[in-house]
């Protein structure tokens, strides 16, 4: 989608190729948010977007919102991701 973290490493490029091949979309990248990071690098403290909700592109119209949850919901170094259906 048009939003999200701009940086892509090799794994991100492979994921994007897989998603394009199978006509999938990373849902949170279609909704403008103040932040997209789901994991915080322990040394650099930079946010990385590692966790995604992938859907078929034809189902995009079924969702009204998606993104990373603020704060920790569980004992993990990753943030939860959410989506809202119409």
C-alpha cells in the first residue's frame, strides 16, 4: 500500500515478491498511521515493521482500519497488529 515504513531489506523484498505473485496485500500499509513499527531494534531503537496481516487484494474494501497497537499487550518484544472489518 501507499503507507508504512519505507526501508526494505532482502527479507522484505522476498515477502513483497511473494505477495505480488499471490495477489496479497499487507493490510496496515493501506491506512495512514503515526507509526507502523511492530518491533523495536534493541540497539538502534529504530522501529521495524515485521508483523503483518496479509489479505487477498480483492478483500481490501472489507476493512476500515488496520495497524500496530500502541503499547505492550503481552510479554513480547513485538507489538500486536489489529484490523477492523466493515
